[in-house]
C-alpha cells in the first residue's frame, strides 16, 4: 500500500469519527435542550413529592405514636411518651423510635433489661403496621409478651382484647402463659402422643 492510499484511509477514518462525534453532539444537545425546558416542571415535581412525603410522614408519625402510646399507657401508665422521627440520611429515610420518661429523659426501649418495655413497644408497632397495610383482619402471635413481668401480663392481655375489638382483628395466639390463655375466647391445646402425633383438644 503506497503512502497516498494510507493517507487517504486515515482521512476517511477521521471523517467517520468526526461524523460520529457530530451525531453524538446533536443527540446530546437535544437532550440538554429538553432538560433545560423541563427543569421548571422537574423542580415543581420535586417540591410536590417533598410536600407529599412530609405530610405522609407527619400523618404516619401521629398514627404510630398514638398506637404505641395506647400500648404503653395500658402497661406503664403515665411513665413514657413515645416519639418517632423520620430522618433523611444520604437520600434515604430512617425512622428513629424512642421514648421520653416522666422526667423528659430519652429512653431506648431496647435498653430495658427486663424486656417488658421493648415487648410492648414492638407489639404496638406491629399492630400499627398491620393497620397501615392492606391485609386480612387476622394476625398470628407466637408467645407474645414472653419477657413481660407476671404482674403486667394481665394488662397486656387487656391490651390485646381492646385492640382486637377496636381494630376488628382476629388474633390467633400461641402461648403457654396462663394469663394469656385466660383472655382467649376459644382455647385449643395441642400435644403430642406417644406416637409423636399432634393431638388437638378443644378446651372451651
């Protein structure tokens, strides 16, 4: 291949590269123009989304705090006030849940050594989440309030009854606690026989 042919090929490749760049520039220019034209609408949409999110978070905060307060008031009357804050961290929303005691001190329910306080808060949050979601009016509880002290379990049972009636909720509960069994409308005992077969007995 002579020098003139090589030079001609280089020119043709350069022209092809230039044409490709020109097309890319045209597409990019159109996209930039569209972005500039749509910017006011995008900003309005962002403002609308932020407003709706803030309103939704405010309503959710009140709902969650109300349900948790009901649970706390049943077992720990006038001892704690629940607080729920939504915090934006790196573009994601975190939910901070804590309590204030009667002296205004911040309390983390998970720091409760006895476990009863965290039981009540976690159960109340579960009930609140149930009311938010579109689910059947049946909830299964496995050994609820197992860390709650014996003297508080009747109050927890009262809480279950009240929420069941208020929310029209059917509760299926698995428990060994006599305090929880006593509040049930119907009781079934399940036990295995010598052949390792489960036998179901209706008690009431």
